[in-house]
């Protein structure tokens, strides 16, 4: 998750902030609120399912506090298998970028060779 976010952030040519939330109990979102007020929207990336999970919970708390849209992004809503084609992994750099592009609108990205 964290490495995918760092990889995605290198490609974005928009102002953004990224935080690695380690302490979930007690959850203190106060330090993130000033950044969200300045943002168009927020994204919470988690390496678990979003339905009834921490990403959804954090996104909801941030939305209620700021009235900004915050989107949770986690594992796909399907069971995982043990092969490459059926594995269900933490959102990739491309999944993160696709969500941001979908919600933000047209943005430029730095392409790497």
C-alpha cells in the first residue's frame, strides 16, 4: 500500500499530501484535517477490504469532519486465490492513479521509460 502510494505520487503533477497512518487505536484524524480542507478530495488506501474496514471508517470520519469527499480504496470485493491471476492484493500504483484521475479530472502525469 504505502509503496504503491509513493510510486503513484511521483507520477502526479498535482499538489497532494500522503500520510502513513500507523496508530489506529485510538484513531486521531485531527492532524489530517487541515490538509483535506485544502484538497479537492481525499483517498484512503488500505491493504484490506474497504467494506466495513478501517479505510471506509477513516474516510467516513474525514468526510463528516470536513464535508469533503474521501474515497476508500482497498482490496477488490472478491475472494483471493493462490495463483497470480486470482490473487487479491493491495491496490497497485495504477489502481490508485486511475481512481485519482477519475475523481480529479484530466491531469498531466510524468511518464517514465
